[in-house]
C-alpha cells in the first residue's frame, strides 16, 4: 500500500476544484490537463507524490455521488405498473416518401419540377441532359442548374420517384402490410417519430460534448485566485450561567405605591403630590379661562330667561319697522322686439298689482304696552 502524502492547502483546494470536471468528462479531461504541461496539475501523473491523495479524493467523490443517487431512488414514489396493451410491432422501416416544398414556390414552378423529376427518374440521366440543353435559357427550368435555389428540391423528388418506380423488397413488404391494416400504418409512423427523435437527441449530446471539450481546452486552469480564507477555530467551552437566587428582588411596600386623584378640570388621574401644581397650570391655561366664561354666560341666561317690559316693546317695534321696509322691485325692461310686446305688458300689469297699497290705519299712533300716561 502506497503512503498517502497530504499536499498543502492550495493544492488540496485545486484538486477539489478539478475532481468534479474529471468525474463528469472522464479520462479525456485528465489527458487534456497532461497535455497542457502545467506544474500545478502534475498530481494527475502516476509518479507524482500527491497522486495517491488525488486518487483517494476522486474515489471519495465518486462514492458520495453514488450514495446520493441511491438516497434519491429510495425516496422516490413507487411507480404503478401500467396495464399492458397489445401493441403491433412495426415492420422493417425503409426510407419513407416525404418532401416539403418551399413556401415561396409557385404552382407552375412546382408542376414543372415534379414533371421533370418523374421523367428523369424514368429515363435516367440521358433525358436530363437533353432537357437541360433545350431549356437552359428558359427561366422556368433554372432548377436544372446546380447553383439555383430549387435544385435541391428537384434532386429529392427524383430520388422519391425512383423509389416509387423500382421499390425495394423492404418497401414492398411495408406497403403490403400497411395496405392490410391501418394499425400497422400508425405503428410505423410512431416508430419513425421515435427513431427521428433519438437521432436528434444523440446529435444534440454530441454537440454539447464537443462544446464542453472546446471550453475546457480554452480555459486557463492557472487563473485560480484565493479571494478570502476563512479559518474555523474551535468554539470555546460554554460558560455556565449563574442560577438566579430566590427572593433576590424585594417586594415594594404598599406605602411606596403612588396615590392618584382625579382632576375636576380635565378628568385625568394625577398623583396626589402633583395635584396642586396640576390645578395651578390648568387654571392658567387659555382653554380653562374660556370654559369659565362660558359657564358664567350660561348662568346669566338661566337667570334672565324672562324678558322685561321694555325689551318686549322694543322687539315689537323692530317687527313693525321690518314690515314697513320697502322690498326691492325687479322691473321688467322691454327689449324692443315686436314678439315680446304682450309679454312686457303682462309683466308691467303684474308689477302694478304687487306694489304695496297705502294703509292709513298704520299712520295712527299705536298703543304702548305698560301703564297709560296721565292726561
């Protein structure tokens, strides 16, 4: 058993950073590190003194990852087995007939391509050469030239028509089985879809793997920098807390409790030792003086609820003068139009009727309440 030498902390940190990438990409990543020929990655070499420590850390990380996967599988919900339904196995699947015309192609152009492809598949290259010589100056037959946009569609259609004219034995068996049952057609279509999906997934995985290899090859593994180092010291022993003794806090005497008294001005509870100061302040407050004046006025009104004879006479005199005051009159002014003559006359009559009429009885001397004057 080889002796394991523990490297310095910086090398340990570098090993811990490199191990996840090695687990993910395998020996290719180790080979890439060796090709870079950097001194800090020499622990990958078998003859290096830190290689045993590197292998130990690598094995620990792999075992840890496997344990995590097992724990996840244990906590996953058990899958309920589905009822097995009889499925029709797809027949041998040769290349199917399929093409997708471009959306911008016209109907006349498409008919010309399909017709030329049919005769080319039937008569071969000789027909294609003759057709090209005769129609090379016609714009409708530009698809015969390799550099034109519709040449790929024309070539695809030639292959499709060639398969239809001389089908292989696999294609014939497929057509016969599909003609016998629509379920076979459905099974073949599903198999084609799954096959195409699998091809696309494999292609995507290859592209991602190539991209990851390119990124790892471009990455400079010597650019690691220590931003901050945190040292975890051992925690000190817990300090034993003092147990509080009983009856440490003395209870206050009843005599120390404050005696409160309700203020007659504000209705608040005030300590008895501050009661005099509180009353002095409230009596000087403007609101208190205003309340005192209002109370005085209320008392005076209560005593003077019955008016005297002179006050009654003065009130009656004021009422009489108010009736004799002339009320403002709103005169109607004619605007000079022929249409409003009748309206102006009617308004004038109404104003004359509303004028106050003379009342001679009011000019007589009114009797005065009270003792009659001596004659």
